C-alpha cells in the first residue's frame, strides 16, 4: 500500500496516511476530523526493496541519506 500526504483545508495540518487507493476517500484529519483534504505531492520514493529501501534511488549524497534521514550504505 502507498503512503499519501494530505493537508487539511480547515486547520492546515499536514499528515501522511498509509492506505489503499480505494480507501483514500475515507480519510479524515487526525487533528480536527475534517474530511476536506488536499492531497500534497511531496518527495516520491523510486527504487529499492524491502531489505534496502533506498537501493537504486540515488538518494544518498556524501553519506547523507534523504531516504532514511541519516548516514547509510544505500
């Protein structure tokens, strides 16, 4: 299942939800319970696998990883 990013149109809370595409319409803001959400398109992860999520993504620069937020061996 993919992770979706949303911004609440009422309270402007930014949050992520791990859900199926068929359930996207059922998501509510965890802060104010509003259903009027705007989908936010942030960084997209491409490549990798379950044992090494950043493999093939080219996300590391000088040992700093934008995928996991720390030093890694991707």
